[in-house]
């Protein structure tokens, strides 16, 4: 009877040990960690909670609602949307060069490209585009005075103009002045900055056109 119990205990111990070995990687991969997440659009998410689970990356964003209650929102991302995950001083790079998928840059080249994209998203405000667009389209709206086309054509035209020309990268936009003459940095900076110019151009132009038309209608009443 004692030998039978000993055999059963030994069998159970082995099964539990095998189960722990098989499930340990799963538990480790599902562990919530705190650190930085660098996205492939150049955005750096600082001091956030993230977790790798079921082949996806979950970023947990804590926000306070209108009632002052803190809630946690999970943002689900594919690994292809993330350049790297950092936990303290350790960085896990998910990006890899694959010319078949169009990823021609090496890891360090892509890091430089994303530095430009991140600085553009964070620091390039294009306020001068908004000011000029509002003034120009406002003047056109005031002079024409009425009509649906004057509310549409000038803003669209002004936004389209922002697609032309070179983006000037000033030092105040750069997180590091050593990026000043780096072509990869400039290449990454250009798309987000260009997009912001066009959006600001369209919105400010529309606001200017509406304002100009309204002033003209009030004046001519």
C-alpha cells in the first residue's frame, strides 16, 4: 500500500513539474511590464504599462474620466506596428530589415528615421500655415461675398499648395541637434510634417472663408 502511494505521489510530482515547464514561457510572456514603447510612426509612449499576449502587444493607458475616476484602456497593436519595447535599461527590438516586405532600412537607420518622424509629430505645429491660410481665404471670402464655391475652393487650393515645396527643419523642432544634417532624419520628418501642413491649411482656410463670407454678408445687409 505504501509503495502504491509512493508511486502515485511520484507520478503526480512529475506531471506537475512538466506542466510548470510547459506553461512557464506563457506566464512570462503575459507578464505586464512598465517602460517605453516606440511605435513605427515615430511616437514614443513613455512610462507606460505593456504586455505581450497571444502574439499581440497591449499598451495600457490610464485616464481619468469626467467623474474623476481612473480607468485603464487597453490598446491592441500588432508587432509590426512597434519598433521596440523597453523595460528599464533593456530594449527588445521587434523591427527587422526585410526587403521583401519593403523594410529596406537597417535597425539603426530605421531608428534615425523614426526620430525624425517623432520630432515632427511632437514639435512641428505649422502655426504659420494656419495664420496665412486664415488670412488669405478670409480675404477671398470677403471679396467674393457669397456662394458655396468660395467656401470650398480656396481652402482646398491652399491645402494642395502645402504639398509643394521643401519642409524646413529648424533646430527647435529637433530633440537632438546632431540630427541637423542627417538625411534619414529629414526623410522621416517630412511625411508627418507635410500631412500636418495640409490639414492645418485646409482647416484654417475653411475657417477663414466662412469668416470672410459672414463679415461680407453682415456688412452688406
